[in-house]
C-alpha cells in the first residue's frame, strides 16, 4: 500500500512539474481592447479565433517573422490576427515567442474581440477589424529607465540623430521587414537603438509612425522620458527602443558599427540598469 502511495505521489509531482514547465511567461504589456464588445463562449467568433490562433502557433512555412492571417467569412465574426517578431532574433525564437503569445493572450483577455500582447521578442494582436496596411495611432505604451543621462542635451541630440537615421533605414525596408538597429556616440557613452514597423505599412506611414514615436520622448508623461538613458515606446504599428548597452543581436554588419571602447583614463560609461 505504501509503495502504491509513493507511486501516486511521484506521478502527481511529475504532472505538476510538467504543467509548470510549460507555463507561458507574462507579457511585458497587454491590452484587452474593445471590452464592451465581448464574444460569448462557443460562438462563431470564438471558433474562428481559436482556429486562427492555432494556425499561427503551428505555422512552419513563414520564416521572415511576420504573420498576417484572417479566419471566417466577411462580417462581424471574422477575426484578423497579426504577429510580428523582432527583426534580429532567430527563427526558433520567433516561433517560440508567437506560440507563447497565442496561449497567453487567451488567458489575459479571455472574451475580448480585440487584444494585443507584447513580449520582448514579438507582438501579437487580433481583432474583429482588419488592420492590414492601416496606421494605428490609438494604441501606445511607454517604459523607461529612471536614470538620467549625465549630459541631457548632448544625449538628446545624439538620440535624435540616431533615431532619424534608423527611421529612414526601416521605412525603406521591404513588405516582409521594416527594421533597423544602430548606435550613436554621445560623449563617452554609446546609445544603441532599435526601430521596427509593421511591414505592411507604406514607407511613408512607417516613417510617420516612427517620427511620431520619437516625438513622444519629449511630449509624453510630463517629460519623464526625455534625458533618460533608456526607453521603449510601442505603438500599434511601430516601436522604438534605446539603451546605453547592446540589447539586440549583434550581426557582422552591426559589429562593424560598434565604436572603440573608451581609453582607461576616461570615466566609466553609464552601466546597464
């Protein structure tokens, strides 16, 4: 009897550990939009949504990090979904992030007809409205480092130059990828930046989206972002991030852009928060 009890307890522990190991990480941010227009259980909308998200999670044909699917007939029960992976990550990281997003979004937004979930490596959104090729100016979220740059004006000027250069590079991308990374020196420190647009945007809409995003650094949140050594602004159609340490995957191209380290006599650069 004791041995049977031990077997049962061991089996239960294995099941519990397995369930914990496959738990999805929390989003950095999520928004359950259009909360006044929820769908009901077992409705046509839910069936279309489940089918669509399942297709996203299991897709192995797309290898460029951008998913844009629809399910259902045209009408109020049709569902549209977009998943966008960060342009510097590996294919398996992208697919893993999308798979986690698909499972997590239904946990945090269980009955909403519109939702968006943001991880560091990918963004997932679904809606009963198509957003293909549409510049979304409604959704926006901010995060920033609380540490101020030593020389705010110098830092802000360098950040402006960097984002302007990256904005142009991203907007000139293809219908599969509008993404750019780079760095800019600001005195003895280096600013690293990353920008990306939904690739279905036109070049002009991508440029406008990123320009508006950069303006938020000055206008948002009573000026709390301007002069900070790091920040991230995510909008529905594009996003921008900057730090004083390398946070994106360094390729051969980006490695060639890295500046030489400061001399031993120079004061230490601002470290990672």
